[in-house]
């Protein structure tokens, strides 16, 4: 569906983008303060609590309900689009084969970076990683057309968006792209019910989809079996365990995925994919929600402690698990993340 955004809506989105960009800079400051104690009156866990226990905790839910909103306001997306908006992008076009390789690289980056969260736990480490990622986003945004370099290319969050965003609740205007230049095919933003396996014309993309969809639930489970190492050198000395458990979970999950594909016909593949999406996000919130609310031995976000409320942990785990399996497997929805903006006809010349 094509849509031309009104000036009022465009202004509203620009305000939201600016606010989140400022908020992102605030997160960076708080993370730096956690490590360097520039302002000692601010507790030294505020930055990490705000980043990991609020932003990152809510992100999978936002990807599920309204991925288009996140695609519009993501600070890294805005950063990667700077070269296009100021007219300095080289606008190199990718074929589907290169898109597939970018997708595979994004999956591998995700699998490499996530376990390091247990090793590099300081706020400064997060800031350094984010700055490096932002530089990469600008570079590929400078080289390639539109979103093909970063948002729908090398961004390690992109595979997660496609896995969880298959059945969005709402479709919103696309404010990152003023016109459609067909930078990627298929376009994840404007195709109804996009899935990780939508690009079937690329061998690399098919392989990336296989190891991500099939392996991610087990990887998530394995990730939660690894403790955080407060001593970073101890963490680096235990990289075998840091990566071993998530990889073991990935391999087991992938084996089950392969078996299910062999048992059921190809017509059931979409359902298997949705089942794995529901399993991955349910597993995430199964472990993450109790820790956020302080339902175990350790206090939650900003010192929250709800451990004395009887059965709350069981109730929340049951609700989130049932909700996500209903959302992915039983609920019908035919929507795209965003409306496609008007097409730039010069791209067909």
C-alpha cells in the first residue's frame, strides 16, 4: 500500500525521532557515568538499568507489536540515513545476492555480540560498542542506497525484527524514506507479513534464515544459562562457557527445526517459523521478566523487589507465554510494518 505522509504527521514523527535521539545520547552519558563517575551523585547502575532493563527489555515487544514505529525512531537508523538526507550517499545498488550476504553477516554479528554481554558488563564497554556500530551504520549508509546498507542490511537487530514482526498490530507511515527507491527487494518495511525467509533467491539469505529461525530459540535459552562476570578478565578466560551454552542450545534447536521441516510438508513451514518465533520471545520474557521485577534473589531494575508477592512469577510467565503463542500461531493479521512512500520513478530509468 502506498501512502504520502502529511506535513503534520511528518512533523510529529520528526519530533519523536529528535526526542529519542536526545534520549539515546542521554543513555550514552549515563552509561559513561556508570564507569567514569563524572557525577558521583548519580548511582553507578542507572545507565545500565535504563539501557538493559528498560530499552532492551521492551524492544522485543515493540518489534512484535509495532516494528514500524521502531524503524522510524531508531537512533541508529536515523544516523545511517544521514548521508542520504544530506545528499552525499554514493547510492550503490545491491542485488539480491549481496543483500543475502549482508543478512547472513547481520545474523553472525548478532550471535557473536550477544554472549559478550556476560563478559563486558561495564557501561563504558556498551558505549564503545554502540559508537563502533554507529560508525559502521554511517559508512554503509554512505556507500549504499537507502536502507540497504544498514537498516535492511548489516544491522544485527534486523533479523530479530523480521522474526518477531511477522504479524504487526499496526501499520505506520515510513518517515525514514521520503521516497521509495527500491533499495532492497523484498522491502521488509512495506511487504505484508514479512518473514526471515522472504528472500528465497539468495543462497546466503536462505542459510541465514535457517540458522537464525531454527537456532535462535535455543540460543536465547543457552544465553540465560550463562552468568554475568563482574570480573571481565574472568569472563574472557571463560569464553568457552560464554559461547558454548548458547551454541549448544542453537544446535539442539536447529536439529529440532530440521526434523520438523522433514516431518511436515512445505506448506507448514510458515507455521513452524511462527512457532519458533513464539518460542524465542517467550523464552526471553520467561527469564527476563522475573529478573527485571526482582522476583528472585537479586533485586530488579532500580532496586525493585517484588519477591514477596506470592505466585507473581508463575502468573507473569504463564501470561506472557500464552500471549505470544496466541499472537503468532492463532491470531490472523495481514499487515506491513509501514506504508510504502511514493516511488521515485528515476530508479527505473
